[in-house]
């Protein structure tokens, strides 16, 4: 039995990126089918993956192709239509009600929120990346003694126009950072070291844990949701340092700060994330990009995430980047999986149909609308 949590379920994608504006050849498409920084070995293809199969199965009909046709036919048809037309079709078909767009990654190569909104026909709002704010500030010069105040001011200024903040601390040393707010003297000393490195010609890549923590606490002070990457990511991250369980002491320290903490992606640590969401009133989670990458196994991953996570604490996100196929698969696959799981629970007599419909609406859009105060902005 499938409840009304099926194809018409409203969705807020609370963490997503834009689509690439350039035309993509086959290597360009395949590079976006994996989190690896390297192409598939010679003689193989990234289409030989759960995600590659899902694109051939579910996206092909939207390009007027038969499901599960050869990958070369899919690539050829995509090139015939052009990236803009493919993006329009897939983004519109995703049926997402609101996009919350992280603009901190390859922003020059992908659509800005307004462009994503125009292509999809749905509103898009910005999520600001804290490390990017700090890197822009450092790149414009400044004084180490004033850096703490300047970064706090820049974060609070951003808070007037964005729906939330994100930190990639998991990529910049891991999630086992010291939990407490750093002292101003610590920030000044760290800023001095970083600014001297920039003066010496080093790239403006923020990796100092003190400065990252200062940005995180400045974001918490705004009261807006703070997103933290956890779990699976590209080779720039170390998976064992991205386990959300490492955040336990930070979550203890931040529970009275007045801002929600959103654990993004989480796989393969989605059960740990669910436990944290069950323990801490300000913690929320999703399974994000994992559902696309595990393909036909996505319903099993979603079921595991729902074992312990309170239903008012889970949200939908795709973490789609670059390919509109990922935006489409994330939304339609999530609806399909959630309908399957809730339908099985109803069929088993564990849930009522009205329970299934209500919980599906919470997870799909209701929780995001509440936490991000979408009706207020």
C-alpha cells in the first residue's frame, strides 16, 4: 500500500548546489557521477555504478529515451539537447518546492540561486559557507587583532540575507575540534599566523581549527541553522574524521546557543547521526547525497536512518551538484523510497495511513519550513 507520501509529496531540498552552466562531454558527465577526484580506470566507466544505473533507468525517459539504454545513447542525447534544456527538464520534473543552495563550492562554474530558481520554477535561497566568508575577509587584508570582530560582523551581516550557514570543518581537520568558543586572544594569534601565510603567497584556504571554531560560534550566535558536513565526501576529506559522533562534546556545548545544528549526509554514519538527533533537541539530520550514490539500495539506507531519528528531526536534501540528474534523482527517489517504507509500515499495521502521511509531510518539507523559518523570509 502506498500512502499519499508518494509522487506528490512536497519537498524542501535543504542542502543543494547549482548546476554547471558549461556544456559537458562524456568525461565531464562521468566526473560528476562519483565523489572521486580521479576518472575511472582505463577501459571502465563511472556509469557502472548504482548512480550510473539510476540515471539510465529514471532520467532517460525525460530525454525521450528508453529506460536502461546504453550509456553512450544517453550521453549523445544529452549533448543533442544541450545542458540548459536538460537542466530545465530535470529540475522542473524534480518538483522541489524550495531549494536552499550552498554557494561556497565552485560558485563561478554553477548557477547562482536566482538562476537555479529560473531553471526550475521554484524559489531558491542561499546557505552561506563560513570558510568562504573567512577566506574572502582574509583576502581583503586586515589586522589580526581585529579579525575576530571583523569575521563576526561579516557573518552577522550575511545573516540578514541567507537562510543558514554551513561549515566544512570535516574537510579542514575533522570533526573532533575543541567544543568550546575560542577566546579572542586565541583568534588573534591564529589570524596572525594565517595572514602571514597569505602575505607569503600561500593559498587562502582556511584550515586553522581556532578560526573555524570562531566562525561556527559566530554563526550559532545569529540563531540561523548551522549545517555541518559529515560522513561521505570527496578525497579531500578523511572519512574517519567525518563521523558525526565526534561532535558529541560540541553538541553538549552548543545546545543552549539558540541555533539548530543540521548534520548533513551522514552516510555511512547515519545511525550515529540519528542517535545524536534523538539525544539533543537542537540536532537534525539527513541522508543527503548517499541516496543517489547507493541507487537501488537507497530505501534500505533511509530505513536505517529512520530507526532512531525522531520524525520531527529528519529533513530531505539531495546535495546535488553540477548535474541536474542528481537534483531530479534525489527528489523523485526520496519520494519513492519514503512511500515504499511508510506503505510497508501501514501494511504491517504498525502505522496508520494518517500517521504515514503526516510523518512524510514533516520529513519532506514541514521540518525544513519550521527550522529555516521559510515563512518568515
